[in-house]
């Protein structure tokens, strides 16, 4: 059986035995897809910059919820922004909306118990992911839920790098002015995000949660984007995001633009970036100039030295923290999510990233990148040579321990 698609979007072909959807991608997009499985046609992606754009959109979606709200975040703070979200969720819970929340026990370590209790008193269900309890049989301190996901009524969803804390809000709103990227999505991809949340909820102590229809069973929306969820819940999925990055970097013919908060790429990724430069690809990496995790900044500095020697252009953000995790290849393929190029994202943390094949979304991210260039300083071999000897030594030493960072 073939599902009808809106005009201009190829109809997905259903593989009946496995019930997987193989999407016939347009010729100009197909080279950037590592696989044709699980792409969702007809989606709409709205790129959101910083908390200034993201928080109002998320709060508006919560306020309009009629049935369900699923919120998953690494950092949840009881500050100004955190209070706004708490009040919005309490209001909807009291109105009869089923509210479920997952927050990470380490990322939200400073969250007072009264925050969750207020939500529970209103009828919401709240669980803390992997609480700090060494006496538990399967306790692993390094296994964290680093995702940032909001799904409302299984119709609209948000994901990206933005946590719920004042640091991510604009300075004009009293926030810390951290730079980060998020996105709002509609279409079948929303069901993928909802099902991912449900799996995490049930695996980590959440209450009853009715099944959610698979995304392949939903009719395509009328949006221009093909999207695909990269989810590492299962052990065999841990390398999914890395494999997607390697594929598109190897496929790049014009440009590779990456913004990443904790940039410690492994040898395979570094080689792929260097080879892209040798093919004549414009490879630019934007990283924090001053990181909130200094040891990663030092280790990253050492890794970046090898890349600039290979011709990669490195840009270091000025001012408050750059926390974004985005990439755009050839202004065609894009990704927005929570995945960092470090060992924690690759091996330990739960992460989520959305692959996007859509020229409009890619152009929006290219414009965002170019806008950010004005707020960056170039970093090259001369920059390394000007560092004092002790900073070079710290960078070398931190890089040796990159597997644990």
C-alpha cells in the first residue's frame, strides 16, 4: 500500500514485511542520506535562535496543549525561565492535560524538590533520570539524559540544544545570553520524537503511557522538509549520529559548516574533515572562545591545532558561551540537536538529533552561521604558537584524557 503524498513530495514506498518506509528522495538530496529508511516527508522545520526565540514558542505551544505534554531536558533550573515553565505546566495539568516530565538528576542537580512536588500536586508526572544513588544495581553516574525535547499533543515538537535555565535567555531579558539553536517541527517526525520520549519514560520508571502510532502510519504533512530522527536509546544505536556525520562530510562538495559547544572529534571525524579540505570543500568549525567546561576547551584546543594545519578554518566565539550543536553541508543537509563531538555524547549520554533535507532550512542555518562569524575570532597555527607554554601543556594533557571528557 502506498501512502498519498502532497504535490511535489515523492510518495513513500512501504516495505510491507518490515513496515519500514523507504522514501524516494529527490536526486539532488539523495547523496546526503546515509540510508533511505525512516525519512519522514512533508515535515516543517522552523529554526529558532537562542532562548529569546525558543522559550516564547515553547511556552505558547504548552499554553495551547489540549491532550498531552511531554517534556524532557538535561538542565532544569528553578530560576525565572524555569518558573515560567513550571507555571505553564501546572496550569495545563490542572486543566486536564496529561503532563509528563523527565529531567536529568545530574544536569538538574540544584533543582529543589519543591519544584517537582508542585508539578505532581497539580497532577503532572515527573521523574528524574538516573538519580544519584550508587547503591542501585545499575547505577552509572556518567549515563545522563542530555536530550532537550518538548512534544505537545503529538502534533508539534521542539528539540535542539537549549535547556530550561536563565543562561540561555537573552541579556535583554535578564538572561546569560548564551548562543544556542533549537527547532520547532511538525509532520510525521513528531511521532518519532513522541515514541522516543515514551521509550525513555517506560525504561526509567515512568507510569502507564498509552502506545503512540508509528510515524510511518501517519500521512505526510504538507511541509517542504524531509526529516529523520537520530536516536541513541539502544546500545546498537550509539554510533548513529557519528555515522550520519561521517557520511555527509564525505559527501560534501562545497561547504561544511559546524557549530559545536564541546568539539573533541575522534580520529575518524578529523580525517574526514581534512580530506574534505583536500577536495576543495570550505570547512569551517565554530566553537566557544571561552567554555563553561574548561578542561574540554583545553583538549579541544589541541585537537583543533591538527585541523587548522590540515586547512580547516576554526572560528572562536566571543562573549557568552556558544552552546549550539548544528551543522550544514553544501547548504542542503542540516542537523539540529543535542549531540556534541565528545566522548560523553558518543558513548554515554542519551542524545537526539534531527537530520533535515531541505534547502530552506539549510539556508536559514547558513545565514545563522554567517551572522555568527562577525562575533568570532579566527584561530590558526599562529594563535597556537602565541599561547603560553603552560596552556599548551594543559591542552596536551587534557587531550590525552579525551575518552573520559
